[in-house]
C-alpha cells in the first residue's frame, strides 16, 4: 500500500516552500528529495524525483519532496543553489522537529543533486551528517545553456547514477568530478538525462544498494 501524499507549506529563508510529504507511518528515517532546475521546467512532480521519493517511502522513510523557491507554489526566486541550500536545511530542521532525530537521507536529480551535495556538506560541518545520499543525473561541470557547477566532494558511500547517453550533463563531467574522489558511478547504458524507460532501474539500484 502506497502512503498518501500530503501537501504542506514549510517556512523557507524567503517564504513558504511547497512540499509533498509521504509518511509510511512510524518512519525509520527522514528523506529529502530534490528536483531538477526550476528555470527549465523542473518541479517536484518530475518523474525521476517521484521515483526517488517513492522508493524511500517504500523503505520506511517519511519523505519530503519540496518545490524549490519559485517553482510550483513555493515563494521566492531562483538563487543558483545558494538560497535553495538554506531552504533545504530549514526544511530538514522542521522535519526533525516534527519526527525527532531520525537518520536523514538525501536524494536529488540533476540540479537537485547539485544542491544536495551542498546540503550534505552543511550538515557534516554542523556535526549532523546525513545517513547517505543518492545523486541521479548530477549537474556537474559546464552544462550547455546553464552554468558551471562546482559540485561538492561527497562521502565514498554516495550512490551516483548517470546515463551513458546524457546529452545535458555529459557523463565525462560526472566522471571528472568523481575520479579524484575515488567515487564509483553506476552507469545506465542507453539512458539519457531524463531516464525515459529507465526509472525502474533507478528504483531497483537504490533498493539494492541502500543499507537496510
């Protein structure tokens, strides 16, 4: 049975953040799932983002799937990942207030993956590191028509998934970021940036790889 999705509004740094919440009941952790670039149509209803949220709910996490500032009904304007990071940290603080000091899992797709690397660094620096992280189609390096993404270093147990045929964020960009970190990358042959017909593989990879 799938948990119901509730829409709530959580205070961010510049206004309310529209957030979809899936609560499996008696959660064993908190999961924060972030969507792709809002200036290019990215919202929390994105299929990859939905897939990540559902797999964490399936694993027993209360799952928060916010719209970044300026997307959906979230207030504020796009801030290139800086303000978005602040908002996500405030959302995690609110989730912990509601559900207690449960383990926190981070997951993100594209621009959302980039933001999550910043969130993970901030949590670590605050002495409250995330339990783990899943990054899919990570915006790294120079992305045509967008900007240069200087992705943060991440823990070696971070699960990184990328499409072999990604034309938005070339696989070479992610490998160049991952190589000096000795960070494994799971490559999906035939998958583009949008992972059409590959969503089930993302789900299965996370289910197999995530610590239980």
